[in-house]
């Protein structure tokens, strides 16, 4: 249960960091449906964008970090 709480907390923190970059319009939803022939909701498209931005953020942070060793506990 603690692990789930940690994951949700981290997810919310990342969302706060990238939320200002995420904006989904009705036109984007319609374009996605037209291009992919798959129905999608605004929330689902927003989540996709959040995941993309979070991935970019994490990749950027990793590339700029000065980590010499990774330790698995």
C-alpha cells in the first residue's frame, strides 16, 4: 500500500510540473480520431500528452544529472 501511495504522489508531482504544457482542444480530439480511426476522449488524449511530456522531462533530467553510480536497493 505504501508503494502505491508513493507512485501516486510522484505521478501527481510530475503532472504539476508538466501540466502548464498540456492543452487539449476539441479540434485535436477530432483530428486524432480522423487520423487514427480510433475513438478517444479528451481525458485520454490529455493523459497521452502528460505521459509524453513527463517522459521528456525525465529524459532531460537524466541527461543533465551528474550521476556516477546507480544503486538498486
